[in-house]
C-alpha cells in the first residue's frame, strides 16, 4: 500500500507515516493530536469533521489522507492569528451560536469557506452553503447570526480580508 509521509497542516509541514487510504480525520486526531475536528457520523453526512483543503470544505472522515498530500490543510486549531480568535470564532462566542459545541468546529470551518466565497452572504446563501453541517441542538438561527456578524467584521478588517 502507498504511504503518505508529508502534509501541510495549519501552515506547517508535518511528517507522518500512514497508509494513503487512512481517513484524514484519523491522521489529524491520532497522529497529529489535532482533536478539534470531531468524529460524528463517520459517513460524511454531519459535517462535524469539516476541515479546509486548499480553502474548500471537506469531510475529513471520508477523505483519504492521500487527497491532502501536496495541499494546504486548515483545521480549527489553525485559524486564530497572533493569539486572536478568527472573527467567526469570536462571533460564535458573542452570539452564543452553540449549545453542546460538538458541531462548532465543523460549522466554523464551513463558515470560513462560505465567507471566503461570499463577502456579504444573504441568509439564503448561508443556509444553502451550510446544509451539510448538522447541529443536533438546533442552534441554527444563532449560527446564521454569527456568520452574518463575522461577515460584517471581516468586511471592515483588511487583515482578515483574505481568510487563511
């Protein structure tokens, strides 16, 4: 079986020695100790494991690590800058856009991808883009508000304009 030895995760080159077909989520959690991405359904349906590969949201539970080879992987652990929360993380806190918090990392990562595509997303665009992320607690209204708040913050802050 082919093996993967190098990855780029959160802006750093990391060395691993894993089977190329191993789910990226397991490599992140077990080999790199990045446990922010959650194990949910294991079938790519709930979005709890969402990370970004080259800026695109993917379900890391069903994505072989080989897909990430030679690409930039960004996890929830890598989005704060200079000790400051990403504006979407901050908005989630301010709006209380979570209850149990299990879906939050995946929601935030999908939200970051959304905000990179739509500078001022409408509520309908947010709902459509976030369809693959499930919140069992039902905090959807607050999640939408947090994304809208972060969009406003990002539009005012040049340093966050180009979301990592």
